[in-house]
């Protein structure tokens, strides 16, 4: 009997197994492939938490894998933080299947250790959870969400006492404690009535929302008289069946945007996300209904948030009347320029703009023009949150942070990407430029003309299951063993291997520089003519992603260069899978 079969037998013979999970195991009986995938490994707890398909097995999201993760978190908190039991842990959840149940399971295990849990009475966005940790002075936060993954997924995301996603060092310690949990089926927990009797479960209602909205209105760059005036510019907003409806509409109302139209079919929470192929604003199909409504009311821009409201997508009306979906890099550049152009120059002297290594260099060019230093981080907003925390000690000032995957943060009262902040600022920005007879596309073209025609792209390959994980590892190994000297006739000038932390200067083969960032399985090729390519396995999905960036003489030149890079890398990746 193999190791996974022994674990399966343990689950299958467990008398107290949750009935729905027992039923699933009965249905899978005899399906060796499905059972092996469910039991061959434990669901990976990465640098921010875990995410996976809901179902039976140690490689699935269920009450037992949740309990084991919380058991490790509780032991970590008791050993490494102070006043844990009194300060407690804040728990929020989104609209996915089992989200509320997993939130309560989290509280039940914490309660067994005497740790107070603050649980929202209904679903709330991720950025509100980040804010709540700081507002309540809690020792940690947990968000039950799988962000924009398909409906069959859910996840468990951990936040530290600063309100940011846990750092790699903190995650490593938590993983160690999780590993010490011998049997996920026997983790201690209290029932809900026991928690309430012992006052270890506190239900959170509207207090946090109101405090958040008070801070939200303060990020506006409009003068008080401009805020007070009624704004009839039409917008369309869709929360894509997720958590953002209340906070986004309330935030816009505070600025007197009175002509906001909601996509009614997508306004209510729906764990199946039944009106979209994917609840991801990065996917253009997610805007289909918003575009239909936008054309009906002649809306200037369309807003779409993902299920846990940490990502924002924006589509802008073109002069033809159709809509163009902005990339995350484009919206980030527009927001950055608007914020810096409306900020006190004296306050910007110590200002810092944060972006990831795969985010457009247009942001750096804009920041440079305002005298703002740009700092690169690894991919993942946890690294941006960690840098903001460092600024508290260094005296540097955070002015804006973003990543190409539709994540933005304008004010650090939250410490994770915040689609609510970004939605409000995007509407304000569109309103400001409309008063000057410009669309956001006009402004974007002006930024290109001034700073360079930067263009970016991303493609990905999906590999599911155990075999898929092995294929992704093989691709990265192959690229390392056979590094490219040129890509699509662009000579490679530098090779950055973030796993080893080394930057190789190709023309000076003996010259190796240290990359002052944490280690991560990612490789970036810096090419001539301000171009680059980066390969990175996803930390949340069974994918390997390839990012591209160019800066051409004009829009068409940039498009041609990007197409050439993408074609070459598609061929290289196909070759790597065959090696």
C-alpha cells in the first residue's frame, strides 16, 4: 500500500468524518487517479496561505485542512506574538462555497487555544480585513477567499498584525508549526455555542465599515467644494457576484458621484459566478454585461472588482463609443500620474513608489519625472506591504503601490491591494480629466508620448494535478540549464535568477551581482532596447506565467516587438516541455 493510500484509508475509516466528505469518498471509490490526486500530498501552504479545490482529501480545501492550518497558526501566534488571547484574530470571508463555514472553523480552532476571534456577520472584502486588523489592534487576520479562481476553489489567507500578508519568514514558521500537527482529523476545536458562552467569538457588524469609509474619503485629491458638488458623470460598476458592492457604492456616494449604475445581474453574491466564464476583471469577458449597460447609459468608464475586492479592472469609452479594457499597467500608470500631479511637492521629497519586477517600467519613468524613487519588489502584494511597514522605521513615505495583475494601493491605512480605494480614485480621475475634455485614453497616450511607448503582455500555460506540478518544475529547470542568449533577435544583456539571488552580466561572464530580494523560483531576462522577459510559476494556480515588456518608437513598433517576443517564448516553452 502506497503512502497516499494509507492516508485515504485513514480518512475513509474515520467514523466522525463530515458526511458530505464521506459521501464524496464513496463516489470516488475505485477511481485511483482522482483519489491519488486528492491524497498524494498535503495542500500547499505558501507564502500567504493556501488555496485549492474544495473537496475530500489532504490536497483539498475542507474543514480538516482548515483546522490543521489554524492549529499551526495558533501555535505560531502563541509563541511569537504578545497578548494573543486578548488581542485576538479577525476573520472575514467572501462569497464562495464554504466560505462562511471555513471562517467559523477558523474561530473554533482558535477558541480551543483561548484565542478570541472577531468574525464579520456577513461577507466583506479583503482590504477591509486588512484594515480591521490594524483598527482593532488584532494579532492576526484570516481571509477566506480564492480571489478570482474558478468556483470550485477556496482559500485561506493569513495576515500579520500590521495588516499585511504574512512575510516569507512568518510563513515559514507557520508552516513548521502546521507540520507538527500529527493528525488533521483530530485537531481540537470548540463548538460555536461554546465559543459564544466563553466570549471567544465576537460578531463584527458595521463599525469597521464606517471607520474604513471615514479614511477612504480622505484619500480624495478633490477640494472640499469639489467633493460637495453633485457629479452626474455616468459610471457602471459590477462587483462580479463578490464582496465589493456596499463599500464601493458607499465610497462613491461620499464623493457625490450620483450617477453610478450597477450591473444588476452581477450585484448579488453568487458562489457559482454564473454570469461570467471567470470572475476575474483581467479577463475581458468579465466586462460583457457592463459594456452592454455602459452603451445604454453612455457611461464614461466601467468598473469591475474580483470576488474579494482586492483587484480592479477598468474599461474606458473610446471616441467610437466602444470600450477599451485597460491593462493593469495602464491603469496603474494613470493613477500614479494623477496622484503625484495632485500631491504637495514638499511632501514628496521622501516619497517612494512600489511596484513588482514584472510591472511596467512606465511607472518608474512617471515617478522619476516627479522626483520619486521607485522600489521593485518580488511578485505578490505581500512584498509591497512589507516595504510599507519598513518605511515606518526609515522615514520614507509611501505614495503608491501597484502590480500588473490589477492590484493597487493608494493609502496605507490598508496594507494589501485595495480595489475599493482604486475604484473611487479611478472615478475621481476620470471626472477630473472629463472636465478638461479628455478621456483616460487621451491621458494615457499623452503619458506614452512623454515617457515612452511601454507595452507589456503575459501568457500562461496550465498544468493540472501531480503531473502538472512536475512539468512546471521541469520547464524552470530546463530554462536554467539552457539559458537563452537571445530572444526574438533581442540580445540578452542580463540574466536575473531570483532563486539563487544572482544577476549575471552576459557581456562580462565573470561578473555576478547580488539581487537584494528574497529568493523565489523566477527568472528574468533583461534584453537590449529596453525589453525584458520573465518566467514565473504561479503561487496560487497550476500555471507557469511568462511576462513581457518592451518600449518601442511608437505604438505599432511596441506591438510588433511584443508579438515577436511572445512568439519566440511560446516556441521555447513548448521545447522545454519536450526536453
